[in-house]
């Protein structure tokens, strides 16, 4: 008797779960364009909110330049992974040893067809030599719970070994908010004069 009741309960649960799968799948199958609009429409929280608050004024690349950011590396892309975009570095923040959500070392822009630059992300970057000397436990840097990625040297950027964290706060990234590369960003309209 107990076995029949358990079997009946399991069968009922299985049928209920199976019935709810198509409805849930339909809701999660938003088009990529819908996901992009939804991402920008939803109120930001955590690190994304902090980045948007700190960098809203840099929607205008001229304000970034006035605050000491300068373009470096051209438009960074990968044939396999997507694009980062055009990085604007504030050199005085690079060696300061502090990871502060309000002061990203790099702002990342996408060159647009009309010649403007659209802010899409920020990058926090710290040199591995400095970080590792100050943190002998071998832990990587983190910011508001997000671990940084490690890039050894030599590397394609001709930078020393470093830790970095990208935050795609201003453009949807199907690979994830903290991924290095974004397949929705393009360097098609980049010219070296940018």
C-alpha cells in the first residue's frame, strides 16, 4: 500500500513537471534581441549598478578624455571569441593597487557607423606582479564577489601578466556580463583615428 501511494505521488509529480516544461521553455526562449532589450530595461544591481552609476557620464567619450582616459590597443577583436572594442585607459589608476568599482582602469567603446563611440563595458585591470607581491596567498583579485581573469605574458596585447575583469554594463553580452569577449560588439567601423 505504501509503495502504491509513493508511486502514485511520483507519477503525479513527474506529470506535473513534464507539463510545466514547455511553458518554462517558452518563457526562457527569448530572442537574443529581446534579451538585449530586457537586459538594459531591468534595474541593475550589484556590480552592474555600481558600474553604470560610476560611468554614466562617459557615454560621451569626450568626457572620458577630459578625465584622463586615452585610447590604447586599437579595436580589440578575436576571430573565435568576439570583440572587446576600443579601450580607453586611465594610466594613473593602473598602478594604484586598488580595485574600486567607481574607478575602472579602462572604459570600453564600440565604434559606430556614424563615427561616434558607444560605451559598452568597463575593464578593471591590475598588474599580476604588483597583485601577487601584495597577496602571497595566491588568490586572484575580486571586486564585489567577481573574480578577475588571469592573462599571462607574453600575450597578444603585449602587456605584462595581469588580472582583468570585464563588466558589460552597457551592452548585452550573450556570453555573460563578466565575459572577456562579446560577439555582439563589432570593430567594423573602427578607424585608427578613433
